[in-house]
């Protein structure tokens, strides 16, 4: 085959090498605009996994690269006058020049033709090529030429960065955060050769503009950075390695995804590779890894299908399909890390104490968890746990450390023994709204199960406020008395506290219990529905009436009466349900609120009625007992609320006296498209907590102690609500405590004889599995 790689970066060179090794008869050229030793940037970081992969394909290149590697374990963070260090993180770095030189030498040795100082204008310049690899980097000319086919989706990220280097010696991956009068700057610093380190300086667009960095050239920018980071530079200077860049040299990172990676130009098949096809932010350091792995996979497909002109279409199809999945995975992890740095200044640097700031930084991609940190640096993690537990009010102790999720939490007059909540969950088992023995046993068992707080299901403020005929209510005294029995049981027999969640189903009411059809209208005995506007939940569902002011008064009074009954029943905390498309949520979301009066339109108008209810309840709810508000922080639908809107709602509820925001999402719009993933709702709790300055509850897909510990320790939320795992196991909290070896966890006295056996069995199972518990 005749193969031309346009671009002699890692992707083009490595693909040339591997294809020549696969079949030396292939005629391969790599055409590069720069001279052999001309390259931008300084060092790149790699993981061990990438090296293992490379070794399988070309041990010679892998060995040479490995010999040139610099390995280091430590991460150091500087902020607000503190310098903190942790170990066990394992990185390798190599100079970009060195890497390219190794690849160039190997390519030449194998007989790949390297053509330097040649600018390629078009893929049509190589009519004899069977395959053209467009490895021409992030600004790929070839991709632009076939934009209609490749459908590049480029999102310019908001931050600015400049890629510099220094000869100051660094023995740790160092992050240095500096505050200026216009905002925070951070330096990402890592060694790649003895006496040479990459030094990337990053800031927000606002700080970049406010400092006039858009108006000065590269040299003046270097002077600015040298002054700002003078403490860490210790007299060493910064240098640029991108003289070809004009203007300020501060770049914005383009997040790139392509709809398609291949095209046939009439003569040759053209395929995108490396940065030309996708980008991954430097916060996770995976751009070079992706480029090299692209080259490996395309070669692998030629190996599988045979390498000839005829097999090219099948090879390219398989390459694109497989690589897309891996690239998406890395881009997701990169997105979390990248976003962390984008908001670090505004969200964390001023708010979090240095210790917690560092923990948040280390776990920024949400892929490194609490236990993962323990494996990397046990002493550091235990030190952090000790710090966190003292901040939570526990006495200093050198013997046992309390994991973050098991530290106490206090808000107004409410003291919780730990940070785990049994999330509100409807069980649809009431008659006429009266909780019965099922509720007593169900909630009672969960209160005995170790969680610091349990919530009732959404408890309805009137018969018409119910979702189904099986929902609980607090619209009469019989219901109040029945709830008091449950509250008394919880207070009398467990260490848990109990909260009531008050709500009104709005347009999602008058439906069957879920096991007879989720969200489906009752076949008979329906009741009339009210909502912000006449927008049914399901297309064939019952259409609600837009609320009149008189109806709004009635519903507000019903909420107040229910809140008084909840206080009388002895509930410790009250949650107002403003999420999931129910009545108050229908006011908040622009998808369901189409009103033209003062209750519709902008955020303040949409929040007006839910806030009116909140204030009315707060006025009758005892002063020393807290109130939380559950929000759908993302509608996951075009035109709906986003986390930025949720932030504003949280701010308004805080001003009205809310103590906690319970950060859920979705269920507002039937045709929504949630992006599920690891702890996918936790970023909402994080954003609201750290930008609004209010305590938050994280909820959704939190199913292990490790998740909860990571969330609480990083300050992404103050409390974690766990729903389905608590349906599967009423003692989920006790069991997770045992699983992570927290022997000081108090079990109900009646069950103490089981505790030791349970812990011993876990230990035995862990030993048998050969692992550490
Ligand atoms: C600040 C920063 C830090 C980074 N840090 C890391 C890191 O730590 N780890 C990591 O793995 N990655 C890192 N990267 C990303 C990494 O540099 C790229 O992802 C990687 O180089 C992609 O390789 P590539 O071969 O696809 O493209 P490139 O390396 O960009 O190579 C493309 C080549 O094509 C040439 N070219 C372009 N157009 C033409 C043309 N028309 N004719 C001829 N030649 C042409 C260019 O001169 C260039 O040599 C970082 C990137 C940035 C911006
Ligand atoms: C059976 C069931 C009933 C639920 N009922 C309610 C409810 O009454 N009020 C509410 O706010 N959320 C309710 N939810 C949502 C949960 O509180 C929680 O937000 C959701 O299940 C995600 O958490 P998880 O991943 O831990 O299950 C319910 C969830 C389930 C599974």
C-alpha cells in the first residue's frame, strides 16, 4: 500500500512506524511542515498502561522512550501560603522534542520516508496514495476541507492558558494557585527532563482580559507570569517554545468531537487521527496517549483484515467504531478535570480551606476515589480524615479515624450522628393518606439501619395533591397522629432523626400506583389537576388547569397546615419538594410554566410561588428546626432549566431561609435525556454548595461508602441521600460501615450480637479473596 501521513506529530510518525513493521513492502511517507527539531511545547505525561500497550506493538520504541522517561510520584499543591504534598501518584514525563526525535529515528531506521519543511495544501497532492492519514493536529486543514463529512463539533473552553517551560528543578507534579486583584491563576508544572519542566499557566477569560494579557505579546506575558509565580520559580526564568504563535500566545482549549473520521476523496481513503479527530484537555494529560493509541488501533485493524487497498473501507469502519468509545471515555474524564480548573478560582479557591481544596483537586475527575487515594498515600489520607473529623467537631484522636461520611453534622438545632440520609421514597401503601403499619415497619427498619437521617416519602398537603391513591398525606389530624407514632418510634428506639418531605403532585397527580403503570392516569375516580400551565406530563395524560390566584392561596394554606401538623408530630426537619415535575417544580421550569402573569417568565417570576410557599411554611415551622428544598437541578431537556438556573433558585431559597438544598434532577419533562454516569448529580450539589454558600445534599447513583466518603471529603456536598440501596438493604449504612472497617459504628443494642459476627465474616471473605478489606 502507498500511505501518506500528513503531519509528523506522535500520531503520524507512530502510525508510519507500526505499518512499516506490519509489512515492510508498504511505501509510507510522513510529511511535516516543520524542521526535524522544531516543535512546540515542552513535556508530555504518560501512564503505565499506555507504555504497556506500546510495548506490545514495538518494543524497540517503547524501550527507547522508557529510557528517556522521568518518573515521579508526588503531587504538591501551593495555595494561600500553604505548600502540601502527597505521594504514590506515579507519572512519567518525556520532552515532546525527545519523543518526536525517538519516533523520527525509528521511522527512518524502518524505511519510512520523512519529508520535512513541506506544507501540505491538500490531500489531492498525493493521487497515488491508497491511504492518507490526516494527522495534522488540532487545526487540521484536511478536517476543515471535508467539514461537511467530518462534522467537527468544536467547543472553545472559557479558560486561557500559555504553555511555558522553566529550568527550575521540580521533583513533584506541582500546582501553584495565585490570587490577583482580578482573579485566580494556576500553574500546572511537571518535570520532563533533568532541569526542564513544563509550566502551563491558566486563568479565566475575565482575569485574562482584566490584566490586559490580550494586548501584550509573548515576552511581556512571560514577564507577567514570572512575577506572579516568582515564589515557586525561585529566581529561575520562564521560556516560551512557540515562537511561531503570533499575538498574545494565550490559547483557549478547543474541545473537539467529529461526527465522522473517514472520507474517500476520489483517489484515496482519508482518515483522521490524533488531535485532528479529537482533543483531550491537558488537565488529564491524555492527548498524546490518544494519538498513539489511534495509531495502534488502525494498525491492529489492518493486521486483522489484511493490509491492502481492498480492505481499507472495512478497516477504517472498525477503527472508527472502536476508537470512538475509548475516546469518549477519556474525553468524559478530561471534561470533569478541565471543568474543575475552569471553576477552581471562583468556586473553591476562596471557599475551601487548603486541605479540602487539595482533596477536591486530587479527586477532580471523579475517577480517583477516597479508597483510591488511600492506596496511593495512606498516611496522607489518614491525616486528611483526621483533619476533616476535627473540623466536624470530633475530638482529636491519633488512634482511630472517622471516615468523612460518619462524621457528625449540625444545622440549626438538628444534630445528625452521620452524613447519610435515607432519601425520600414513596411506597404508595397508604389509604386515604394515612400511614399505617407498613410505613412504621418500613421507616422504622431504616431508622434502625444506621443512617443519620431518614425522610418520609413525598407527603401530600391535600387529597388532590397526591400522585396516587396510595400516597401519604398530612391534611388531617388522623394522618398527623399516625405519623407521630412513627416519629416517636424513631426517636424512642434509634439514633436517627426523621424528616418529612411535603409536596403537591400538580400535573403528575391522579395516577396509578407504579406497579400498575408508572405515571399512567387512573382508569377511574380521577381528580382534577392543577399546575403552573396547562401542560400534561404524558402526551395522552390528564391535562391540568393553570392555577388561579385563589387556588394558589388554598394550596399555600394547605402547605402551612401540613407543616404545622409535621411540627406537632415531632419531625426534626422539613423538606419542600420543588423537584421532579410536581406542582412547585412546574412553576420553576420554563418547559411547564408558560404563564404570562408575575408567576411566569424569568427566574424570579418562576420562583415566586414556590418561594411564597416556602416562606409561609418557614414562618410556622419551629425556628430551631432546619428546612431543605429539593430541586431538579437539570431538566435534561432542550429549553429547560440548567444547573445555572438551579444555582439562582438555590440563591433565592437561601435568602428565604432555606438551610439545605437537596440536589436531584430530571423527571420534569417526559422526553428528557439525562446524561447518566458516575455520581452524575453530584456536580449540582458541588456547584450550589460552593458557589451559593449553602449546605447541600447529593443524591443519585451513590451506592458505596467510597462514593459518599469522596463526596463529603471533597466538600461537594454536606450530606448524601441514598435511595434505592436503602430499599434493597434497610441497614445499608451499618453494612457499609462494617465493609470499610469502621468498628466503632454503633448498632442498635438489640442487634449487637450480630455485629461482631458480621464484621468477622467480611474480614474472612476479604482474606479469602486475597485482598485488603
Ligand atoms: C498545553 C498543552 C499541554 C499538553 N500536555 C500534554 C500532556 O501532558 N500529555 C499528553 O499526552 N498530551 C498533552 N498535550 C496534547 C498533545 O500535545 C497532543 O494531543 C498530541 O501532540 C497530538 O498528537 P498529534 O500527532 O495528533 O498532533 P500534533 O502533535 O499536533 O502533530 C501535528 C503535526 O502536523 C503538522 N502539520 C499540521 N498541518 C500541517 C500541514 N498542512 N502540512 C504539514 N504538516 C502539518 C504540525 O506541524 C505538527 O507537527 C498537550 C497539549 C497542550 C496544548
Ligand atoms: C421507589 C422510589 C420512590 C421515590 N419517591 C420519591 C419521593 O417521594 N420524593 C422524592 O423527592 N424522591 C423520590 N424518589 C427519588 C429518590 O429520592 C432519589 O432521588 C433517586 O432514587 C436517586 O437516588 P438513588 O440512585 O440512590 O436511588 C423515589 C425513588 C424511588 C426509587
